[in-house]
C-alpha cells in the first residue's frame, strides 16, 4: 500500500475525497497508459491436422452427450434408490 497512489476522480477541491494522494506527491508519478494493466500471454489454440481414426468415426458426439445428460438427470434418483437398498 505504500506504493499505491490514488488519483482524484475530478479536478478541483470538490473532486478530492478522503484517501486520495495529495497533489504535491502526484507531480512526478509515472502512470500506466496501456490498455491492459498486466499483459497476459494467450496460448496458441491451433491444432495440427491429422487423420481421423476409426474409433472417432464410429463414436457419435450427440449420443455421448445425450447419455451424459440423461445420467445427470437421473443421478439423484439413482443415489436415493441405492441408499434405500443399502438401508434395507
């Protein structure tokens, strides 16, 4: 916090609020004028082309997703049924 300098939002006496750094300390302060505060390197998302395997040709993405949605939907009922069977 010792390095933190808070600039007033507006100029003039009415723009200065409690906690803002005084004007005398803000005279020779370097400001960040970049659009990004900390530049983040983005990973490359390019995947090299390759041949489609026979397993990938046989698999259906729709069926896989549909099966998982169904499993999620009935998960609570399955757990409840298993707990009741375990209790008996």
